[in-house]
């Protein structure tokens, strides 16, 4: 059977429907434990909890269907599902390092990736360096003899810097360093890091993969041997698994992933055309709008756009940002992104009121930045809402 996209999303892992009385949608195995007819059968399951069902903390039939789909989507040998994207990234990192090792990470990672390295693993003797990885030379210069892992995020989820994944993967393999990339922004539909030589691919499946803002989930994909390391180490030890019901909801969400991404990308392109020329917009971040080396990376690594972009408002302080965000009616103000609904997140929320633009802490995202996640609403409705809110800046 050909493993085309529609087959992966609609049938992979579900082929034996007679086993489930012909159910078109797979059942939810809402069971914590599984019984065995003999000691020998139980011994087999206990010896390989990754590929057999014994206890749902390890493997569960509903979750296993989703594992197969996610591995196939990323072109990986196997995958693990977690209760959050932060858990997936943490498990991948922890499985790769020990006390005395060094981790190289992109300069502006997801906040909990930063906290993992800076606040947690540093206490256990794991060193780290944050580096501007948009230039491969910067990455090479930051390597140490004890570097064991590179943590990438391409594009990242605020200002969308990308890394040359193939070049960094080549650099890492020559030095026996593992690589992991957060691929949440692009999804497997728009970017295939494993095909570029990356070892492990992580996702916050809470975002586009599920797409309905009703599940917290994380994914880690990679070679079978590495996935087994993660499984036998942090996955089973820390118990950050995905529940069967949430796995079923994610299977449902994946069915419409291509349709959702196509509609969201088309709407976003229209919204961006409006924003680009608006006098209240100081800057716009979106990979398909970059120039120079970042534009070349976008063309080479990604097959299309999504609905996540950021804008910097032309305002002297956070007061203008607050006026803009408070005036929005169709964009819900919240964290996260990638659902069916349009969202906004103001960076100003982490600063005191009336903070001056340019006075924020060095190296962080500008205080006048607002991240927008375009959903499934009509483009003209969103543009009208943005226009009236921009009038308040």
C-alpha cells in the first residue's frame, strides 16, 4: 500500500477494522492495564513495553495508532506521544545528555526549552550555550569538546529565525553530536527535518497538528534506537504520556490538517498584504516575507506558509499595544496558536504598563511586538477587525 498523505491521515494504523467490529473511527482504549492469558505472554509484554501493551503509561492501542501516523508524517522510524510539547522536548534532551555534557541551543527558543536548559539541567551539571544559529559559522564556533546535542527551532515561534538544517546536521554528524529540532511552526506538511539529516523532531501537537484548541500534546519522532532510549529513560521514568482520549482527539484533528493549513495559509497571505502597507505597522515577521539568507532558507526548507506571524506596532510604549489588543474583537487574546480560531499574543503582557519601546531587556523580542495566529475565519472579517484596532494605536 502506498504511503501517501491521505493514507497516513485516514488509514495508517487503522487497517484491521474487523478487529474493532468494523468501526470506521478507531475506538478509545480507555484502560490503564491489559490482561494476559499466560505468564509467558505477560513476560513478552513486560520485556518490550514500547511495542506491546501492558500498562498505558508505556503503550496504549489508541496512542499507538497516532504514533504510527506521526512517524510516517515526519519520515521517521518511530514516534512517542507526550502530554505537552514541553514534555516532548525535555524528554528528548534529557535522553541525550549526562552531567558534564554541553548543549548548544538557538538564541531565542521556546521559553520552556530555555528554562529546561538554564534552570533545570544546569543544576545537574549540564552546560549550555545559546547562540544565533542563523549562521552556521556561529554554530561551529560555539561547539565545545563536550557538546552532545544541538537544540534547534526552525522557524521559531515569535520572530521566525531559521537555521540551515542540512548544513548543521552535516556539521553535527561529523562530530558525533545529536540534533533535535522543534518543527511545530512548519508541521510535517511544510518541512521535513529528518530528510535533511536531523536526528530528532519535536512538536507541540497542541498547535496545528491537533488544530482545535482542545488537547495538550507533544510528539517526538526519530530513529527507532533513539526513540527506544527516550522511552526507556525519561518517558517511562517521568510518566509524561498522552492519554488515550487525547490521542483519539488528535487522530481526529489530523484528518483535516491539509485542508486547514491550506485555508489558513491563503487567508494569511491576504491579511499580510493589508498589514504590509499599513502606517501603524513598523515591522512584520513572516518567513515568506523575509529577504536575504533567511528568504533562501524559506525557499529551500519550507514548502509553504502557515498562519503565524508577528507585527511590531509603531508606538512609543506598551500603551499603544494595549489599545490595539484590547480593541480586537475577532482575535482572542491568549497564549498558544495553531487552532481554528484567530489569536493574538502581546509581548507587552510580560512587561509593566507604560514600558517604553526600546527600553526592554537586551536580546528579547521587542516590547511592541504582537504575535497573530490566523484561524479559519474569513479574511475580510479579520482585516476589518485589524483595521479598526490599528486606528486605536
